[in-house]
């Protein structure tokens, strides 16, 4: 195996990769010494979609896989050229008759090892199986909410909402399963259904989806109450519930989050895109009710942002607040970090996660809190929280509500 210029070798590999008749699979991995790559590993193969043959590129970072499909032709060529320009140190290109292993040095020299296949391989052109949907497109609740049309197909303009519903239901399902398994949440019965409240439910897309999945798919008896300040929302949601014939399992009330009165304390509290300090009110009510599980997807974060503008920025963090857009993003992060800390001090195990990609909605952060014990009076969480609010001279709304 004599070394060759990397450019010459990669040019040969390019021809093989772009030949959809012979490529079985190509894999790029590692990085050339002294250089960086955006992804740790990339896999390429051709798949046949409804729109025709495409080059499927699956890129892996430290946490997840990202899949993109490029139409055979110019789009595929551009994608391949970008990957060949990246600093991958290893390429493994499999064709129907040969396997090529390429190793590139930092001096841009390549070692190539080519072996013939004992038997010709047949490329697998089938695309990945569709992701199993928790609520299929033709589910009655999606039709009733206007996400799907009468034929049971998601409307093109509602794809983002459908994705949001799916991902939320998936996270809710996992959270309830884990909480029940670990004994943090009781298993409901027909005589004593799981009590769920959605605070600031709006038009209740996620509320109805949660009720439908838990009761009809999981078979869990649930009693769900939605609370919103708008009379119009309560009327609309009540009509949808009647249409779906679930009025006995759901109820919608008009009122503020802070003043919401329930006959029994809920065990699961949802607060999905409640604006600004309304999320804090929802978290405070959850603590007041000793809710076992809380899922909150914050919306805007004006309160902390306004407080940051009123006080000088502590050194050496002036760059975080000098520009408006950076200050707003920092305020978002700071607000949710403080909320998580305060909930931990109240005896909750808290996780902050992304529940749907930002391309579908910019409001894609979810706080999942599970009650695991009593209040925490000290420790590192308290010290870090106190230091943070003192440094930035801020007073989180949730802290005020918890004290009240």
C-alpha cells in the first residue's frame, strides 16, 4: 500500500459514492490530526423515496443522529463535496464488488486498501421504517383539533404542530411510566383515575393529545382539567370534548393559574407555553398541591430580562448583556436554571430538556420535575442559587410565589 495524494484518492472515492448503481454504503469517521470535524461519524447510502432516489446522510454528534436526504444529482454532489472537504481521517466505501478503506494523514497523504467481495452485494435502497407514531395521523383527536383533515392526513400547514404533539406525548408517556415504576406516582384505577391539570391550556392541543393517548392507547384511567383565563378557550375546548365524547373525563374552567380551585389536588401538573411568569405561577401551584409530576414548557421570559436591564452587569460578564438578542437568550437560560434550582429545593428531581427541535418551534425547552422527597434547606443547590441571584441582583418570580 503506497501513499498517494489525498486529493487524488478522495476524487476516486467521490466517483464511487456518487454512483447510485454501485454504492452500498460509505462511512466517514475520525479526524485528521490537528483538525476538527462537526460530526464524529457520517454514514451515506442511497434510498428510494416517493420523490425518487436520494442520498441519505446520517451524521452523528456526541448525543444524537441527524438524517438528511439529498436528491440524486446536483444536491447529492454538493453534500458529498462538503463531506470530502471535512477533516475526516477515515473513509470506508463499500460498493457492490469491492471494499475500499482509506486513511488520511495530516500531511494529506492517503493509504488505500481495496479488497474484492467474494460475492456481489445488493444495495439496500429501502428507506428507514417510519417512526412509530403514538397518535397516528388519522386519530380522531387530531381531526377534531384541525391538525389532520377529514381524510386522516396531517395538513401541510400543521406538520409542526403534529410534531410538537407527538414529542410531548412521547415525553409524557416516558415520564409517567418512570414515575410509576419508581413509586413516585401511584398507578391509577377506574375508581380513582389519575388527576391531571393543565394550567394555561389555551386551545388545549397538547391537553387533548395527552388525554387521548393515556386513556385510549395506554389504557390509564385519567381525569383531566384544563384551566385558562379566556372564556372563549373554555367554550371551544368543551365543544371539542363533547365531539370526542370525553366530557366525563375532561373539564375546562375559566380562571387564572394563581386562583384556580380544584376539588382534589392534582397528581400531574402541565404548564405548556404559559407566558412569562405564568409558568412560575404554575410551578408554585404544583408545589402547593404536592404534585408528583410536573411538565412545564416555558414561553417568553420577560421578567428576568427586565431585571437584568435595571442593574449593572457583574464583571466579567458584560458581553452577555451588551447586545439585546444575547441578553434575551441569556435571560431565558438564567430563568429556567433558577426555576430548576428552586424546584430542587422543594424536593423535586428536575431535568431540563429539549422536547421538539427548534426548527419546529423556538419554545422547545421542557422542565420535568418529579417529587422525590421533602424540602431542602441547605446544601450545594441552595448555595449556588443564593450566589447566582446575589451576583446578578435578581429576584425570580417563582421564589416570591413559593415564599408567599
